[in-house]
C-alpha cells in the first residue's frame, strides 16, 4: 500500500512540474512578443522618414567611381534625337613633345542640329585652354629636369566622357585626368555641359526646382539612398552617412549649397538628375562617385510652372517611346499636365 501511495505522490509531482514548465515557456514567449519593435526605414540612426509607395523601388546606387568607366547602356536614351547621324565620336588632336594628349570628343553635327555650333565652340575652347595649361606646366619641370633628377618624365592629359542626353537637351560629362612627374598621383576633375537646345543656353539646375519647397532636403535624402544602396542609409551600415554630413556641414559653414559648391557637377537626362562628385568631395582621393536621382523622387519639388517645363521636360513624354527602368520608374505629373 505504501508503494502505491509513493507512486501516486511522484506522479502528482511530475504533473505539477510539467505544468510549471509550460507556463514558464508561455510567459517567455509573451514577453518576447511584447518586446518586439517594428522596424522603420531611417536616413540616420535617429531620424525616421516616411516611405511612400511611389518611392518604394530599388535604388541603382553608385554608377561609377572612375573616369575610365562608362554608364550602363540602358541609361542611354533611345529616342530619335540620339540618332548617331547627329554627332560623331572623334578625337581632338594636338601634337606635342612635352605632353601626351588623348582627348576623346563628341562633336555635334552642325548641319543637322540647332545650337551645335555654339556647343562645339565652347567645348573646343575648353580643350584649347586645358592644352595651354598643360604646356605651361611642362615648362616648369622639363624632361631635362627629370633626367637630372634621375626620374622618368611623364606628362599627360586624358579626356573621356559620359554621353547622357541629346534631345531638347544636350548633356554630357567630360573627365579631365592628368599627371606630371613629381606629383603624388594623377588627379581627375569633371566638367558638365547641359544645354537647352531651344535657347542655346546652359541649364540653370536650380531653376528646375520650386525653391519654395524643401527641395534641398529631398535631394539630400535621395543622395544618401543612392550612395548607400542597396543598404538602408544608417551610420552603422553606410560610411557615406557621416561623410555626406561632413560635406553638408562644410557647405553651411561657407554659406553654400550643393548647387554652388563648384566641385560637384550636375547633368540630366530623361531618367533623372545626375550628380558627379569630385574625388576630394568626401575624403582624400576617394573616388569620383556618379549617381542618378530619378525624376519620380524629385517630381514633388520640381517647378511645375518653371521655364523648363514646356521647353524640354514635357518633351520626355512625346518621344516615340517613353523609357524607364527598374531603378528609374516612370514619373507622373509631367506627362499628365
């Protein structure tokens, strides 16, 4: 009888312990549920931002970091104005014993395109000025000087480009890469040429935007999205968050904004606004980041009554086809109004 009673007591104890264990697990699961915090997309560690449906698309990210790279073929608009009879890829020739010149050039067809003569003349004038600068620099440290110092004499200028748009707007980025013996390393800087071909005048990029809006904030946010893609731009996931903050702080100290900094350049195409950073914009010779801000991100802060709406922006909707990509979705108001 005692044995039966002992077994019964052990059985009751086991059941009680099992119930306590189950209750403990349930309490822990409930605690985990209560501790769960929904994740919010943020631009930095402390500032959340609302993500609208139309902006919920993948970012292309940094397109290139070197003057020797080219933009993807899909970013070359395929509308009829880009017919290669309207331009030729050529070389701007200059022979010199002191400096090696290799200047790639897009020469517009002056018989077929209005403003081609104006654009060609300006760009060729820039080439001539750059050539003279390099020849002058070669006179400061000659081949004979290098030989006397036991050094190999090197002095060159390479010019390449990214051809972005030729329609109502002509837009191109030229890259000037140079080096001469004695310098620590080569240096590259860019020049952009973006013309409204109706007026033969250069585009004033600020006038594309409604300056009564928070257009600079919108631009800055999307710059970080592109620089950090495919990651969410936080300090822990993307070094450009702190680098771009320092960049903007330097602008504020000097009373400037991104459009009048000077070293940062802009261009445009059917797909959006290109921003070409200089290799020293963020930190020493880091690279020349080229990014593209899609129009769909910017459309709420564009000047819908500005001088460029009817001259070229609406023209993007009347080409033989409207082009867009996964990273540069179709934008709305310019085609609806």
